[in-house]
C-alpha cells in the first residue's frame, strides 16, 4: 500500500508518494525501458516498449510515445539535466506548442529511503493553467499503475 499527497501551486505539481519497495526498484521503474512500458501513463493508456528510448546520462534523451484509447498518440521528449542514481532524476521537456505549452517543463524526481520503503517526490512544471489539472490527474493515475507494477 502506498500513500500519496498531491499539492498544486498555480503552475507546478508536487506529488509525494511512498512505495513499499527499496528506492533502487522505484528508480529503475523510471529508467529501465521494460519497466516504463509496464506502467507509464494514465489508466487505459499504453506505452509500447518499442516507443521508449532512455539515454541515461546528463545530456541524454528520454523519449516515449503513449497510445491513447481510440488510436491517438502522445509523444513526450525530455533532456536529462541532472542525474544522481538512485536519488535524483531531473528532466526538461521539449516544448509542446500543439498542447499550448510553448515553454519546457522541468520534471524533478527525488527518491529517498523511508525505512525499507521509498518516498518519491515529483515536482513538475510550470504548466499553463489549462494543462495543470490534466497533468496532475495523469501522474496520479500513472502512479496507481506504478504501484501495481512494483508489487509484482
């Protein structure tokens, strides 16, 4: 069982969640393409393994494409800007003008030992007002899938 605390500022999302596994497993779930394919994206969204590319180094790329119900695709690209395994992963998104996001967002993931568990803190933004709620709901739903994948 995990705990989650979402907080939303005007432009940023902050979610803290505790998972019942060591932080190396949670970090690997974010950085191993096979693990990402098992959970990334909200419910009813698939992220095929062949669409995932992770070049895990500062300056590397982190790219994936989610397949939406009904056939739509949503591609996301990031640059790895900070990396401290298995403690910190910071990604800067490519702008997505088609989504009204003309500036990059910064996704910051911190992984802390919490006894035998992991406390993961996600910070993401800035988002335009119209995109923040959808992004928060998407992360929250994805973390339900992540929790199930980690329990296997």
